[in-house]
C-alpha cells in the first residue's frame, strides 16, 4: 500500500535560498520538457523514456540543469508526462481541455526526489524534530510529529513551498500487504457491525444505524477570509504590501483546509475502528459541484477527500471499505425498493407503496448498506435497520464531540 506523511519544514535562510533556486531550475526543466514535446512532430512525440535519455545532453548544453540531482530531474520529466496522461483521460471523458501550459514561478511549487537523493536522520533532532538531507541542497529541519512506521519503506521525498511561504516535506511510503492488519473474511463478516454512510446536506454524514455527525462550523473562518480578501483588493497588485496581504489570504484558506482535513481524519478513524465494514456512495463530486448554490458547501465537505481517507484508513486498520453505486439511493425505498422522486427540500422519506417512513438521509444510508452487502456477495441480514427505523431514531453527534474525542491516530 502506498501512502504519505507530511511534515512542516524549517530550513535556515541559506538552505531556503537553495530550495527556492532548485525549485526554479526544476520549473525551467519542466517548461523545457514541455517545449521539446510540443516542438516535436505530431506523429513523433517523445515518450518519457526518450526525454529521460535527453537529460545528459541538456545538462551539457545548459549548465543550470547540471545542478539538479538525476533522480529529481527524471521525476520532473515524469511529472510532465503524468499531467499529459491526466489531460488525455479528461479528453476521453468528454471534457473540453486544451494543452498543458507553461509553468510560472507562482504555479510550480514542489520538487520530488525519487528513490535516492535524500536521507532521514531521526536521531539528530530533539523535542519531536528530525532532519532530512536533500542532495545538493543540505539538511532541512522538520517537525517530526509522526514517526515513519518501522515496516514502511521511504520511496520518495517531496519538498514544497506553499503559497503562504511555508515549507513542507512529504515522504512517499510503501508498506507491504503482509504488514497490514488482515480484514475479516467476507463470508464470516459480522453484518451487524457494518454500516452504510450517506454524505448528507443537513448533516455531514448519516449512518444506516441512525447516527448523524454535524457539519463543522467554518463561519468564523469564512468571515475572516472575506475581510482579508477585501484588504487584498485595496492593495496595488505587484507591490510589497500586496504580496504580504496575499500571504495572509493564503494562510486563512490553508487554515480552512487544515480544519476540514483534521475533522475528516478523526471521523474516518472513528468509523474504521468502530465497524468491520463501511459502505459509502461512489459520488461524482465534480459534476455535483457544478450545481448552482452547492459549490462552497461541497468543497468544504471535500467528499472525495473523505472517501480517499476512508479507504486508506480501512487498509491501515483492517476494515472493509466499499464504494457503491450512488444513483437512486435517495429515491429508492430501503424497505420495498419502490422509487419515489423527492425534491431536495423534502427531508422525510414516505413510501407510497409500503408506508415505510424515515429520514430522507437515513433511507439513503440503508440503501448504501444493502448495496454494500450485494457488492461483497452477502445477503441482506434477517434483522435490518429498516424494521425499526423511525425519524426519532436519529442520534446526532456534534462536530465539537468529533474534534474532542476523535484523537485516535491515523
């Protein structure tokens, strides 16, 4: 399994200048790779392998490229071709996309060292700090708040300069499947200890066993963001004051993202530790964000990020996490299967065929649970939440409680 750990970095001024210089040279290399690709005939475009073979020639011709570590340079070439692949996949799905653009200094913010060119010294630091040596740059101090697991192998290291001006170092880790906890055998899975999750509108999540988790309040953060953005609009673009205020806006945005991510870490950890199997909708988040009036709420929810974390935590803790078809979970009755159209403002499910009544999101969560069992090849258990579900069954868990009690580790 591949995953990553990210750490706040505190380079000295001298090392920070080297980091910035190497970041800019890698940006120039990326743009050169792009130019070399675009300048080639349409029927003879160079592959990643071809352009890696050109690196020695480019280093001789342009001495600035010779400053780069070979593996890091190859990772920059791979980055361009990865972006090409993503662009091609979007085109195949019908999206109207153009060509890859030239990277400006404000856009190119990270460099990856793959397989070599770095060392981690956990003993050199103290008080939860450690040091990373990056080839041709030097030692970088990091806040080592979470040690690398003994069974994990460091595959790559990435340093990044955020828009706030802060530096971060990420370790790409690999753990063999044999070192991960075993998931319960599907045939012997305790279906009573499984849960379906509906990613809701009034609540952050609604579970098939009647629990809800409230939304995380971000009103104060958004009020501050509006104030900082208003200040930015009054500054002269390109001035020192504009740059200072731009960083303030970036810091508030980062605080919002961190708060959401921390909340999701705690919530997903609780779910995978509480249940043997967790079923969630496979949502088309991008199309949902295009709906009028939904963009900010759903970006705050970061549902795709939530599902990714849930899957990662499931592997780490030995829990089955299964995505199921989302279409129709709200309309379909969890008791009899008859579909009933419901506008977004109708919050109760009342089936005209069988008379089953419950909360709209609770009904969707039960359908997710049932589809999850089908996905695993299991039957619908004899005793189901449908038999006793009523609107009054819902048990609400506040966001504050999740934050206070969710410190369960990653």
